[in-house]
């Protein structure tokens, strides 16, 4: 990854899409530890680690052995699991289970075999994918990004682990998690790096099945100009919220709100229900 390790990239103070998403998807009180004085080190969740495993298998120059240590047990409430985790972390690696690695390999194989997603992965350019980029945006703010998949013909895609790759289910939750902001930020970095916007921008969504025999579904979701424009607006909203909180030293929670939720940008059709099993997206 250029001259940066993954840990060095995440420690860099330039603005990342992950930090900006946090500012519009939760309360500032929740995320004050990310932006306030003495910000704590970012620790990925267990589900993020699963997604990172698939990233490592799909996107050179990442390799499993460079980032992860696999064990039969990583249960921290057991003596052997706790010892395995401590050993991995002492070596600067993320502890994962052997079963997680096997599942990630199944997912990577399934994505390559898919006729639509596989075509994108076949065009992946390893000299451009998973390569950090740093730039200053039009407002002079230092920014950084680490695109998952950049193809040789200039397309840009982000890999997303999800409970459901069904597009209509993925869409509403992706809105809640500000994937439009993330893709807009990545597209800005791509344009700064290459002198032109991506030919196409989107998400490769894949499911993590419940066991090693269940089928693996995926989808390729393309963001249009309206999606990216909304993402840019939410990106500015994130910067504004962070700046206000940093200036005042106040990191508010939800505050005073109407009891009934108001959807300002979209309404959920009565005929489209959200499957509760699909809400845990990363």
C-alpha cells in the first residue's frame, strides 16, 4: 500500500469518509471520542473485520498473513481464545478464526464467479486499488481515501458486507449509513488523483452467510449523479456539524424532536417493508 501501512493510514489526521459518515449517522455525543480532544484509537467491530477479510482476498496488495492471525478459537472469554488474541495483537495483527477465513474465501470465490461482479473484479487494477490518496478539497480541508476497487478503465467501487444484498433492502439502510456520502468522497479523491471523475461509481454488496454451506448472494449497485450530489451535500453537513461542536466544545445528543420521524429526503412506500434481518449493515 504505497509507503503507508494500513495502521498508519488510519492514524493520519486527514478527513476520511468513515469519520464523516459518523458525523451524520449518529449523535455527536456518540462520536465525540472520534473528533474531540484526546480522540481514541479506532477499533473495528467484529463485522468490520469480516469485511476486511474479504477485502484482503479480493484487492491486492493486501494479504491475509500481513494483517490477520487465524486461530481455531478467538473467544476472549476462554483461556485459549484470550491467549490467541493477545498473541495476535502483540504482533500487530487482527485475530480471526479459521472458520472466518474459510467463509471469506468462499465469498471471494463467489464474487469472482458472479457474471456481473466478476467482470468488475477481473478489471481491477492492483496499482490503483487499495492505494491511499491524500488531497485538499475545494475548501482547503485535508482529505484522505482508500478506494477498494478501481478498474483499469476508471470505474470505482466500494465493497460492502451486508445482511441482505437485495437492492431494495440494501438501499434504505445504505441511506441511513451514509454510503452516498462515502462514495461522493471517494469520487472526489479519484478525480483529484486522476484528473477526471470515475467513469462509474458504485457498491459491490455481498452477504456473509450463516454457515459454510449456505449460498452467497451479491449485487452491483450503481450510484447516479443525483446519489453523488446528495452525498456531497451530506459531506458538507458532516463538516459543519464537526466544526460547530469543536468550536463550542459541546457534543449534543438527539435533543428536542417531534415524536413522529420525518423523512425529509425520501419516504418509504407502504408496499416496501424493511426486513428486520437486513438492518445490520457494515
